């Protein structure tokens, strides 16, 4: 999942980083690159805490959802890609029965978008949970 982050600096060298989609999640670094690396760890620790306390992994918004906020004025926007699979739980194999025509449409859509059937179904299920 690609979480938008906003970096702020007072001196042009050291940066603080805020993750708008994860209230209370922030980090910093002595350079722009170091700040981006440290916020990755901060996001992962934040998600660990949320899931351990029974919460769900929050969906990431587009940068455009936050860019107009006065809280982030003057900041530099970036996105941090986090593989959230480890918080989704153990995979379970299931068998389903669906009409042949529906399955053909699923296969056509998956192929057209460079996905496998199961990859498409996982993505569809994830979207439905949002």
C-alpha cells in the first residue's frame, strides 16, 4: 500500500515526516533520504500496534486528499510503499462455485489487467473491505 507522507524542514537538511493516514505516526531524519527510510519503519511499527490492539490496517489515501490541508502547508510530499500482507492474517484456501459466464468475465478482466484469477479475486476482496 502506498502511504502519502509529508516532509517538513526548518533548516533544509533535517526533516520531520508525518503520515496523514496514520494519526500519531511520524518520524524524522538527518537528510531527506534518511527521513524517508525512518518513516518506513515508523509506519510498520504503527501498523504492528494497530493490529495487535485489534484494529485494521487503514487504507492509504491519495496525496490529493491531504495536500490542501493547512497542517501540511509548505511540506514536500512523497509516498512510501508498504507491503501490508503480513498484517492481513494467514492465507486460507477456499473452494467456491460461480456461474461459468461470471468466471469467464473474471478471467478476461484479470488477463486484460495483467493479473491471475486469484490475484484479481484477492484485490476485489481487499477493495470490498475498504
